[in-house]
């Protein structure tokens, strides 16, 4: 899985929202957006999958500490489709992340590491970012 975008000085603080717009590849199996300190310490791994062997279309969220994955949270709604242009947002709160997606689909993931600042963002897989901003 190739890295499409990697930023090491994002400057995201609690109370801000990351808005992302981009295009899902027409043959995408999956993509992910990672937020944290670095690739081994992630507060949020947001991973829409079009090919999950267990659930088919699913969104998997997780966190990583010291290079070790923690327990997955799986959401069986997937409001993205291959080949589509999408917008979604990730709100960074003190205790959780709130991810708002098309079709009014929303999910939450806990801020397991109690981060109050995120500098690292990476987008990997079958998704091309066309714009992003912090609000």
C-alpha cells in the first residue's frame, strides 16, 4: 500500500476539525487516514475497506502504540463507493474523534492515548487527496 500523502507538522489541536476531500480509486480495495505522533504511534487509524474478508464493505478504526495495534472498532456502514469523489471530516475532541461522512453516517472513536496535539497525518491506499484543511 503506497503512501499518497504524509505530513509531519500538521499542528492539529483538540477542538479542531480536519476536512478532507478526494477521489476513491475505481479499483480501490481500501484506504486509510492515520493521525498521531508518527507511523508507530497513532491516535486514529481510519480504514474504509471494500474487500474485508469478514464483513465485506466495512470501516475499521484502530490505534497504535509503540508499533503495536490495539483493538479494532468495526462499523458495517460504508458511505463511500469506488470511483467516487467524497468529503469527510474528523473532529478532534478531548476524549474522542468524531468522523462525519456522506449520507449522514457518523462514527466515534475514543482518544485512547489522551493526545491533545497531533502532528502526523498519512493517507495511504486507494484514495487521492484533492484538498484538506483544519478548521
